[in-house]
C-alpha cells in the first residue's frame, strides 16, 4: 500500500475553510461516497477549529489509503496547546473552555470509524478515521505514514509504502534527493519497484531500486521485513534514512549504509534483529530530527501508529526539507 498525504497549517480560522476544501479533494480521489465525504467534512471542520481556538494552531494531516480497494481517510489534528487535562469530560457535549458550543469532540467520535486522542503538555493529537466499509479482518500489524513537502512545493520527495500478508509486512521509506518534482519522481519510481518485488528480501529490493533509479536524480531508501509470529525483523538501508525498533525493554537503531540509490552505492547489507511482541518500528527521512524519545510521551507508545507518527512530525520536523515518517506496530500491543 502507498499512502498519500496532505497537510494544512492551522494558524487562524481561515485555515479551517482550507482544510474543509482539502478533505473534499482527498475524499473524491478515494471515491468516498457523498455520505462519507459529508462526515469527513464535519470531522475536519471540528478538529481544525478546536486546534485553532484551543490549541494555539498546528497542523491538520489527511492521509488516504485503499486496503483491498476499500478506501479510508485518516484525519489527524495536531495542536501545540497546553493539552487536555480531563479527556472524558472534554468528550461530553456542552463542555467547552473557549466559549464554543462544546459539541466538537463528541461529534468527531460519533462520526469516525476510528477515534483516538493523545494529549500532553506539548499539545493534543486527535485522530479520526473514515472508512467506506470498515475492514472485518484486521491484520496483525498496523501501519501509518505521513509525508509532507517543504514549504513552497506542491509535491513531496519523501514516500512510504507497505504490503502485508498473513505473517509478513514489508515496509519502505524513501527520500528522493533534494526536493521538488525530480525528487518526487525518484521516490515514486522507488516505491513502484518496491511494490513490484515486495516478496523479495530487503537487500534484493534495494538492489532493484538502485538499478531502476539510475535514470532519476536518485534517492535514499530503507526496507524492513517484519515477521510478527516468528518475532524477527530484517532491515537494509542506503542513505540517510533513520530506523529504530522500540519496546519496553529496548531501543535499537538500525544501520543504513552510506550512498545514493541510482548513483553511488558501496554495498547493501541486511541486518536481522528481534521483533518484540510490543515492538514499534519508526522509519523517517532526514526531514525529521533524530533526537526524539517516545518515553518522554507517557502512554503514546500504546496508541495508534498514526498518533505516534503525527506527534513526531509535529515536534521534530525540520523546516528546510521534505519530511516523511512511517510507524509500524502490533495491533494488539498495550504498553
């Protein structure tokens, strides 16, 4: 699966209108029904307004997916306020600290197929998912990704994709060299190769990417293969892609070798490590800083991977480049 993502900077109430227009664009591209489009529009309006009024602004992230041709949209509102001290109370209709009617959170929860909140002193993240037909059989692993271009560009040179079978997920994070159209073309080509040869080992996929990207600007990329039942993760990376496996008991950095796929590459080396039952894989481009620590966000590791990815994006994004992050974890993990 390849996700596509859009982001709106929430600075004032005019941003709410922009977010509402964007949800119509994304929903139409997913072929969501008019009913689901209307529900998504209400969710976006309430979530964006809350972020502006109560949260000192932030971002609204929209990610689109098609699972076995079943479209779904993830809506993530990220603010930089002081947090919600009493979430159950905030969910009740009529509760407000900003002079609004106080129906926003309750309306979002009622309309969304998936709804989660994470709040800390660094801000609040509200996740809502709208699906045309919710999946009946949920796979073992869950994943989410956000890729956002540098300010001023319309296309992103970072891309993420994953494919999951019964006991295997292969996931890639790609960073096209530079930014703009040519970087996006390189990233798209790398993802196409990943999806075509996804059943091969990570090292072989990267080798095929290298051959195919010779006609492009080139890219950094990493591929991870997770087998949750046997508890193993196999990883290979070329270039500046950061990857970390985190659990209650460990934090292990995965090594990418220097080089640029399509141009200069000394070697490709695979590493096999343990995949704990409570494991979380975080992969991101150099559009995010590397000095983050999920233990500084009590409770976040137990939440939806979209919340983890969004909080990392909000708090550790570098403004001078495209930014991409993908998070994978076991769906039943409770930390």
